[in-house]
């Protein structure tokens, strides 16, 4: 079976970001049991099994497995996934559930009726495999993780187009809460593995399980990537139960005073200006400046804070060594860039030296501008504004847009590099198309300067109108 999606890259990335201990499981119902023979490397049980055993064989043994109703030990498992009907005798009359799990048969009847099941008669077999190997196009994907990992996964799924995730657990046979509810609703479904899955499927004490539709995998990865860039990572570091949390709290919890100081109570209007490499941010910013919008340029501030002898310069040299210096003691930016380009931890270290100092200079310049003109429309140009999660600072966000293919050509010409290398550089950042999703205003800078200037003039009128609303 050929798959429509290459799952290896997204699955491996998710495994890395939240340190999964077992394989995400591709789960597929098959109309005919003969279809099992079309799946490469498939193993048939050869003995009576439970559904949770099959899941465990996949997620921990790295097997591809398949089964039809005759392979299961009794009707409970196959009835949940619609491979057979559940017999009235012993089940819907409450007999078997009441042996262990309920006080009376009446309670057991209610229990049995509450368990969600796929409709019987539509399918004849089920196949499961590690999703990373592209075994087939799955109906759903099962992910097993601990509560901390699941919390991050939920946050990732909720990052865009937020929706409350509903949790359910029928108790025993809770595989139905993940698998069947996901089939029925099309939404991610989280539950606690039941006693049986721990007894027979070896789910661990800390395990939770979530079922997702395949299209949610890319959404989860996208959310996890953004959260990672914002410092939300697994394992979660401890701030300390008895310490002063002032320094550890993010702006959203404890920085309202700073936010109020930056945005001000006057009629200033702060516009965050961003884009991507070679989209023409400076061109647009200069046009706006001509119309009356002063510029604070983070690239300029970044160069100022690393001048020889400055605190950030000293921190960088102490950490990276003198091999990143030119003969005149200035930083060799290319050498430093080559070091941090593919090393996320070193990049974060470099940012920890520079970003606080840049922020300080930003505040100083902002105060100077607003002291002279409390009604200024101020543009703050930050190439990595979105990547550095600084959108919250501004009243509005402007994205300067140029299609990827034009970016590649411009960057290759500007830096005298190959288009292949230019593309690799662009791919290390959030794509310009994704940045559009954050924008309040967009200037398209892919035609003539006159075309760009016309948009900037129109934008200026909109900004003045926005300021009047304040």
C-alpha cells in the first residue's frame, strides 16, 4: 500500500520534541480481511490476542500487525472496533461486567451501553503499524505519552484555531474512548488506558493515550515547533517551589507593567515590521519614515550591543572563544553564524547574551521618541519578530511579503551565493506565507517600487486612522 504522505519526517520530529518512548501507531480498518496480505511485513497473531496486545506489539516491538475477528480472545475487542456484534447473552444483560466492575447488573447494563463502538458489518480486519515507516494511509494515529508530554501535545493542537479538548473515560475498555471517539468525532481524543490495557497490553503507570486523525499530526508538529521556539519544551524545567518567580514568569503572567510602559497610555502607535530575508523590509520602512514614522531597527541595535568591549561582546567571546573575532576585535559574523546555524542550543545561548541588551536599547530609543512626540506612529523593524515571540509588544503587525521564489533569487544575488544555499537559509526560518497569518497589514513588495510605494501610502492613511481610534 502506498501512502499519500511521507510520515517519517513529521513523526521523527514529534518524537524528538516531546521525547516519546514508543512509536506512534498507524491504525486502519479494512473492508476485506484479504487486504491484510497487501501490507508489507505484516504479522498475523497465530494465537488469541487482545487489541491492546496488538497496539503494544506495534508501539514497542516495532512490528506491523493485522487481525480479523477470529484472532481475538472473545468478542469484546472486535466488537469495539466494529468487527463483530457484541452478544446479548452475558454482555448486554449485564452479566460479565457485574462480575468485577459494577455493583449490580443494572449498573453493568448502563456501563455496556455507554461504551462507544464502531458499527459492525462494515469492516473485516484491522491493521496496525509504526506510522514512521509509511505502512499505509491510517484512519487514525495513536500516541502514548506521560501527562507532561500530553499537556504539551494538547497545547500544540490548541495553538491555532483554539478548541477545548474534551476528555472521556468509560472505565474498563477505555480504548473505545480514544479509538472510537476519534473515528466518530474526527477530533483528537485523549483517555487513560484501562486496567486491561495495563494488565495485558503493558501500558505503564504514567501512560495516557491520544488518538488523532492523520491531518492533526502536521498541526501538532507545527504547534510543538512554535512552542519550542517560545521556550515551552520537554522535559519541563523546574523554576523552584520556594523561589521568587519574578524572573521565571513570562510576560503573559507578570509583565503587565512593562507592557503598559512600552505601549503607553498616550496616542503612540507601535507597528512591528517584519518579513523574511530579501522581502524588502528596509525598503518599506524607509518609505514609511519619509511619511513621518520614525524607525527603531533591531538589526542596528544588535550591531551596537556587540561592539568590542560591550557586555554582550564579552559574554560572546567568553563562551565561543576568540576564534570568532576579526583582527580589529569585532565579531566575525559569518564565523559565528556558521556555528549557531544548525545548533539550536548555541543559538539560544547567543540570544541570551544579546536579546536583553537589545531590549534595553529599544526601551531607551522608544522613550526618546515618545518624549518628543507622544502621538508618534513608530515602526519597529525586527527580522525575527515572530520567531522571537515579540508580537505582543505592538499594537499592530506589518508583514512585508515577497513570494519564496523571488526571495531565493534576491538573496542569491545579494549575497553572491547559489540559489540552493539561499533556499536552505530561508528554510531555517518560518516561511513568509506562515508569517502572513500573524499580520494586521501586508505590503506586497514583488513588483515595481512605485507599486510598493502606493501600498505604503495607503497603509499610512490606515495607520493614522487607527491612531485616531486611540
